[in-house]
C-alpha cells in the first residue's frame, strides 16, 4: 500500500482530531495551546497615566514661556486617588502615575528647572505628549489571542498583563513509544559489534515532549506475540502509539502483521520519500498508530514531515503544518523524479541570502550528519536533481 507524500499527509491529518480542554493556571500554561479566544477584560491603560517622571499641568492655562508653576501635589504609581491641577499649578507625576484632573501636558523632570515648591518650564511642550491615554494599548472587549495559539513565554506574560490567571487549554495528547529489535541496546548498556544504541526514543521524546504526555514501553524483541501485547496495551492507554523498526519487508519485520492482528485499519505502508520509505500508518477509532523506520535518520525525517504536524493538530494548534522557507543551493543535490528527497543541510548566511550545503553523508544509515544539520532541503518528486545556485525549499529541524 504505497502512497505519495502529499496523499500520506492528507490521510494522516484527516485522522488527527483535536482533544478536549482542561483548565490550568499561568504557571502550568507554558507550551500549551489555547482552547478559546481571549478578550480584554478592561482598557489598558485603565486611566490616563504618565509615561515618565515629570510634571503635569494644563498647557491652556500657561500664557507664555518660561513659565513658573507651583507644585501642588504628587501622583505616584499605584496611587488610586486622582489629583487635580489648577491654573498656574503643576503636579509632580511619576512613571505610571495617574494624570491629574485638568492636566493635558507632561514635561520630563530633566527638562524643567526645579526650585523649592516650584518648577520652571522653559519652552512650550506638546500637549498630550508623554501621556499613555486610557485604552491606547488595548480596548475593553478587544480580541487579543485566538483559539489554537501556542503559549510561549511572551503570550503567557501577555495573559498576565490582561489579568488572566486561569484559562482553558487543549488537553495534551498521550503518546506511547516502543522500540523494536533484538539488536537495540540502551545507551548505558555495554555495546557489541552486533548491536545498535537506542537513538530513536530520544529523538521522539525530544521532538514531541513539549506537545504531549509520553509513556515509554521499552524495547520489544523481534517476537510478534510480545510486540502485539505491547502495542495492544499502548493503544488502550494512549491517543497515539509509535513504534520504531520492523516497518519494512524483512524476515523479522512484524509491525504490519501486528497491526492487522489487532484489527487496526492500515491506511498505507510505504511513501515515496527518501530517507525512510517504509512508514506504516493505521487507525483504530480515533487512535493513531505509526510504524516508523528503524534507522534514526529515516525515523527523524518521517517524524518531522508526517508525525509532528499531526501531533500539533491533536494538541489544538491552529498552525500545525511545518513552516518552509527558500534557500539557495550551495552545491548540487542529487534526486530523481518520482521521489521526494530530504537532504540534510547546514545553513549559511551571505549578503542577505540563505545558502544550504550538505551536512555530510546522505546515507540513511548515517546519523552523524543528521545530528549536525540545521535543516532539511525538500526536493519535490517532480523536480529531479538540483544544481548549485538554484532555489529550493527547506524546513528547520
């Protein structure tokens, strides 16, 4: 069951359904996704306030400059009482202090000559300058954030600015991960010439942790019965189940058979991307199963291109697709029509342009070049090889 890349993405995203909401505090909201729109509960500022330390007065009451004004009061930040200024008077205002009744002008303290209980304004100032007017930043009832926005530290601090402490966010999808293969060893285990280290769990955990709750089901031997039991348990406990290895057509590649044994609806088993053609995608109700390739480089490309957008969508993100950008090829990149190639590249910036050059070996078995790459150049299946200097599409890793 082979499908092209775009068809595979369409099938996956059609089956990726966003979850319900939960209420959290700001302290718990970092990295979460808004479930509902956010509106301003009040004007910001809530009243006319001084933008600086200075004196506030009515410019209309000053007949000529220099002008000597009597300091009648003080307006501090946080002080609720609004002072009043009279003719030939001024109120000393601090940054954030309420503008006095009757005042329309503020002058910096550095620009006036201060005497005992008096201030000398030497030249005519601009009215309403240096005053943060009520509602000039945000109007009450204004829509500020939209459902589906990712909450980073800037958005969290904005919510604090708006007076929100509790809010509704999308529930995080639960993801179960298992790694297959008799040859797979954990990083702390002594290696041998027949084994490989468990790289794939760490790729998936690092990529998906901010948007999901991950449960690791450990290594599973190349045994169909053990694999079926583990996958069955993971499906019962999670929204998405990921396995790595055993997705191809080798003697010990049992993932597809296990999916069928468990009555999963297998949508496809192969795509036209390189590296990582074998990709088993199956569903059971609204639960998703991804049988990812065993080679770390192939797994990472598949996870980046197919899995991550689906997880973002389930997590409630409005913009869930990968963002692409244009780069100039700094060397030739081999490809052929009918295949989508993902080239591991390093990025360089020269004369305002972004250039991409190979990060090293493009062999599927080579993970070093993947680890040191900045991005993936995506060569579409209708294009073929790319020549030095041509513009190509890239996605950050």
